[in-house]
């Protein structure tokens, strides 16, 4: 039996992920830079608390292997912290405050009735690596937080985010600006390949599970409507086709060489 792909193995697969593809919304130049730029060596640590929430909710059994909690001041100049880092190589280091915050957020998410129901349902999996070939752009990959497929519910893709607010107007504005809907389109294609489904013949739905970072850690589940996902599918197709076209021509232009600017009326 083939062993499940580890996170490290997944990251090494040379394929288009949404973290890079989203930069194509700016320009091919920005996309190419995102692909070629070396990863930020401190990024995992910077996002450690947010990743800890995901792990506590979706893969709690992995938490001890991936995180360590340091009770003192995290100062690499001190002998005690240097020794702690040496003893916990490969783990993300959380402060006591970060650990307590992550636990509180994860508890709030896990107490949400919709989350309880979906995570307990037959046909639900978490953090599953998805690999597929796009018709024009070639190898793609994605790792959705929660996937579900059943005859009763159809295909479900859910994404967990720790965020500033659960206000639906702000979540909607920020979600579209940040391309969360297009990320769902990317994941839907991967999920269809994962389950061997035809998206044109199956019911599917996409949900953002938003948990407030600060107390009282309100949690709200937002379903993206059909029109939004249809638009995202079109935009996702455009982005991948642009990648394919740039790869073929080996040209990665910026937004434009020349643009015009008009002073807004409220500044005149």
C-alpha cells in the first residue's frame, strides 16, 4: 500500500498552486517572481499561531510533532532558548500566549454545529494533497482544509481562516479582493480529480469557516453562492490559460508599460 504523501513531499512537487497563481491577478511578472523567489525562511514561524489553529482543528494528532511551546522569552541570544531550539528542530515554536490563543480559537471552531457535523460525516477528509493536470497549464496541486463527497451532500470544499471579523460585508469584500473564491475554483478541480468526478455532473458547494482571532472568537460559516463560484471558475480558467500562454512564449510582462491616471472627483 502506498504511503500518504507527507507535507514535505507535497511541497516539493513542481506544480501550480494557488499561492503562486493568485499573483497572476496582478501580472505575469508578479506570478513569475512568486514562482522563482526563494521561500521566506521565517514564514512558517511568522504564521505559526495561525497554522497551529488549523492543526488543532484538522489534524490534532499531529500537534505534538509539529509545535513546541516555550515558556520564556524567545531570544536566540540566550543559552536557554538556543538549547530549546536545538531540542525541537523541525517544530514551530509558540509562546504560551500564542498557544493559549490557538487553543481557544480551535475550541470555538470545533464547537460550531456545522463543523461538528461535517467533520464527523462519512466521506470527509482533511488536509489531503491533490495533484492533477490542467488541460492547458499542466501540473497543478492544492491542499484544501476540508473535503467531503457523498451522494447525499455532493462535493464540499471548506477552508478555515482565522480572521479579524465575521462581519459578512467585510468578509465578502476582503474575500473577493484576496481571491478566496478563485482559490475555491482551484480546489474544486483538484477535488474532482481526487474523487474521480465530473464537475459538470455533480453538485458542489464551497464554504469559508471564519474564526475571529481575538476573543470572544466568534465563528461563522459562509457559503459562496453559485454566481460567485461560476465567476471564479471563469477567472481561474483565464489565469491558468495566461500561465500556459506565457510559458509557451517565455514572456512574463508586467501590468502594462503605459497607463493613464485620472484624479478622482473627490480630490479635485
